[in-house]
C-alpha cells in the first residue's frame, strides 16, 4: 500500500473512542484500536483516563486528529505523547491546533521514517463517576472488625471502555468492561481484624437529652477507626463513603447495627462511626449550684456546679467521654445584657471539680471542656454501678 493511501486510512486514527458512538471529521476505512486503557480512580475529585494506541506514521509530517463529540472529556486536560524507544521511529510533536466550533484537536507529528509508533493520550473525563462504600463486621466483644471497601463505577461519559484497567491506588488494578451507561462494582480492599475502640459520649448542647424531664442525656456510641499500622490499617487513605456495620452475636450470626457516613481519613488519622444510642449507660446531668457575685455595677462572677450521676448496667467496664459546652452552660445560668463574641468568654476551673484526671487535651479549648472516665462493670447481684462526678466552673466578668 502506498504511503499516501496508508496515511489516508489513519489520519484520524485517534478521533474516535469507539466505532459505535464517536465520529471522525473525515471518513476512515479503519481505525487503530486501543492497545491499553487505564482509568485512574484514586483521586476523589477527578477521573483520569490513559490510553495507548499503535498508530502508523509516514516519513515527514503527519496530522493526527482527535475528537470527542458527545463524550465528556475535559479538553484542557488532554496530553499527547509518542512513546519512543531505541527500536522505533523517531518522532517529534510539532504543534497542536483546535478547529473552530468542533470538539476536536489536531496534533502535527513528524517522523524520520515510515513505520508505527505507540502513542499515549491522557485526559480527565466527567460523568465517569465512582463512589466508595464499606461493609464492617465487628466481632462479639467489639474489639476488632473485618473491613471491606467496595467501589462502584457508573459510566455516563458517552464512551465505552472495554477491558479497562481500573487503578484505585491500592496496587491491585481490576480489569472490567465499562460499556455505555453501565455500572460496575468491585471489592477494592479487604482489611481483616482491624482493631477498634468503642466509645460512649454525652454532650448536653450537641447531642441533647434522652429524657429532659428526668435530666437524662443521650449517650452516643461510636466505633473509632485509626488508620495506622498499629490498628491493621494505614496502607492508604480511606475514601469517604457509607459504612454498613454488623456485629457478630454469640451464635456467630452477623446482626445489622446501623449505617454511618465515614469521612475521608488520611493515614495516621482516625474517624468515628456512629452505631446508635446506649440504653445500658444512664447519665443524669443537673446544675446543682449557680451563684452570682457582683464585682462592680452590672459586672458579675458566676460560680456553677454541674453534677453527673452515671449508671453502668453492663457486665464490663466502659470508657465514657463527658463533653460540656461552656458557652451553653453559661447561657443556662446567665443571660448577658449585650451580645459579644465567643472569644470573650472567661472562665476558670473550680476546686469542687471531682474528675480524677485532667481534661482531655484534644477536646478541650476556650469554649469546651471534656473528661474521660472509666465506668466499672456491675458485679454480683447488683443491677448497676453508679458514679457521681462534679464539674465546677467559675465564669468571670459577665455583664
């Protein structure tokens, strides 16, 4: 076949992503098929497609057209490279031009001889969407869980990708056909025996009351996931996604616990999964004392004592975090005459505070204070174990 005829066959060899749903600006007898397609899914915001094709070139200058009619390619992201090696023809990309009013571009490529070259085209594409979801199965004592991460890919990009390699950053690419308007789901990662911490938390202003008339607070339960090697994770970041959480019972059956949306969790960070409200931990919160002391005119100091009466009906000890919003507490006992910024809140810790340990550093600031206590398990015939803790706060210069 003469070089001119051969060039006529491939001049728009890259203009179509598939024979069925793309078009060329001039008619072609045949199109070079993709040799390799890889879809990069590891970035949560952008999907990248990388494809390779074998393209015949003639000696001299060659115009290679690329079009994406009805395909959701982002044109500003298209990158074209010729993958030269020592046994191939030598090439050089001379220029790129964009025909007006067309979803297309043309590369001018020079070749030192007739032959074939492997080219790689990379671009970002929209409407090739992916989302993550997880199945978590905690063991009976809730100390560990098996965690499985799934990816669902939905292709509405206007292009089909047959036998595409899905790269998720896990090191285990998955080859899947992605036809037009198809959805594929696959297991991306499996993490066995992930160590977890179960926490119990109360916060009157944020989490509210289970029974306001009886001063009983809501007690929220969470599984804490630490994305690090010490907890059998830490290989890569955990993408945001829905968690369906199960727990194994004494018979070995998995019982559905609940669902929560897990946030993006980088390596060495942690995330919390809400698993419901505890009924066997009861916390009553009562403001036992509020005493004003006039300093000057309308300026006051306010002494507040909050009592927490805590009951554990469980057969094992648990850790309970008590959080107190100081702005909320101040507003419960005193209404300032004028509004002011939160940063103006002044307070000190009073002597009647009965928590043995210091406040939790990571959860305590100028607006909030938090403590963690360990509730002993009930013993013998006792139905519960009761603890009483008090928090003494002195608000300064209120008016």
